[in-house]
C-alpha cells in the first residue's frame, strides 16, 4: 500500500493515513477559479519551495504538476472554472485547497469535486474566500458546516493578520462605504449591492407548482458558448412560474442541432406555446419557428402600442415588478437558478456607486432567457388584474 508523506523539520518521514492503490495514487489539488489566478497565488510559491528538494521527482511547468518520488500523491494546480472543472474530472483527490471559493461555479463542487473525493477515504478539503453576499454559495457552505460534525468553519478579520498594518485598516474604514468595509475587512456576509431582483427571496421557491397554465413560453439566449433556455408558465390567476431551465456549461461550443433538440425537448415536456429569442440571429429564429412549429420571435418584436421594444433594463423591471406584486414563483427544484437571479446585479464605478448598467462577467444566461420570455410577455400584453383579488390568493 502507498503512504502519504508527513514532512517535519526539513526531513521527510511518512505515515499511513489511508489505503490506496500505488498504481493510481490520489492527487493533491491547489485550486482557484482560473488557472491564471492559481499560477500567481499557488504555483509560483510551490515551485520556489519545492524545486531541488530530494523528494521531488519532476516539475512540469506546462501541465502545472509536481511529481513526488515513489508512489506519493502528485500535486496539481488548476483553475476550477476553466472548462467547468474538466481539468480535475477523473481525479482521486486526497486533499483540496481552494481559494476565492466564492467565485467558483456552484456546480463544480456537486458535479466534479465531491464525487472525486467521495471514493478517496480520508480525503480533506479546505475552502477559503471572501464573503460575497448571502446569495453566494460560500455563505451556504458556511451554513452547511454547522450541520455536520466533520465540517467546520473559521472566520478571520483582516485585523487578525499581524502583517497588515493597523493604519491601513483604519484608512479603509474611513474611505470605504460601511457595507464594503464590513465585507472586505470584517468577513461579514452583506446583502449584495445593486441587486436587480431585489424583492426575490427563498420563499419564492415553491413545491406547489400548478399542473395547468393558460400561457407557457420559452426564452432563448443563443450564447456562442453558453446557450440557455427558460420555460415559464402563467397560471389562471396571472402568476408566472419558472418551470424549467437548460444551460450549456461545458465551456465549448455546442452544435446548433444539439441546442435545437433541447428546445424541442422542453417544448414537448411543458407544452410551450411560443418562444422569445435573442434578436441577433434572425435565421436561427426562423429555423426554430419551423422546427418547433410555434411562434418564435425576437424580444424586439414585443413592441408596445407606441412602437417601443423592451430593452434589457425594461425586461428586468417587468420581471422585478412581478416579483414585488407576488406574481412570480419558482419551481422548487430550480434552487441554483433562483440563486443566479438573486445575485444578478448592476455594475458599479471605482468609487462603489451603483450604475444603471448590468455588471459584466456574470453567469446570467438563464436569467437573460427568463427576462426575454416573461419580460417580453409582460411588456407586450401587461396583465390587467384586480389587486384585491390577487392578494386574497397570494401567500405573500
């Protein structure tokens, strides 16, 4: 059986921590959201520390791996969001150290890392990060640590670091807005600034999804690499339900035919009656209309009586209005989609002022598909309803 090393006082000794096949030893993974980050934070220090050591067999600077002598675990540095974790698929992970965990895609843990550690007895993981609001999965990991005996969480403020001058902390407190200072220097989970759907809460996740709808529509975000679909249904009381989503997170282009097949699948599953699509692919819109045999239009066609089309901010506003008035609910299985909606936010300038523009770099393709569908429907045919009647049937 192989042995894992325990290095102390500059000398190499070893102890058996758990059994493994020497022909397929587990891996020690140092990870960050991107490889570029990982190279700067982990790879360079590791190489400087281990180069020339007698227990190091080789260092592969192209693959960012460090092979130790004998059958000891290999060390690898990876970017977890690069290719949605493909770099570590198939690994048997003995130990994982992941930094900036708040920026790693949530599905990476569920679909890649946890399975890779589940079949490695005694494996351990350490996640480090900076709080990024209560809708971020770092917060959920923190809460989860309180439920399991073999999980734990530790919170340190910047002031706990003896290498950060007290004067710098005082300067930050004097120049930053209180929310940012609490988040960045006090490790506090704050409400996300500039939240677009600021009335969305966990209570909007519902298990009592109706079985019949008077209107079912699909939103289509073409996306070169990450196309997405959304299906929403309007029930008899005028409430919109998020019923289903599909999102390509492989990080590589998918065939138009494959995307179309997903559209056909959701149309058949939910009885979709119409689709609202991104405006930039008129030929694709026409093809989908032919193949799905339902009306497929660009969101630009959802014009009001004055001929105005709903831009991004207008569509977002319509959906947020539905949320505020108790006319938007999400099927209970769409937890990750709800979190994406909750974290969808506006951009800010260098001073922290919120701008009237959506921040770039968000995982928002499903959200865009949602606002194309429901936002366009609401803009073209705003619901006329009796507030008293709706309030009597709403749990909000």
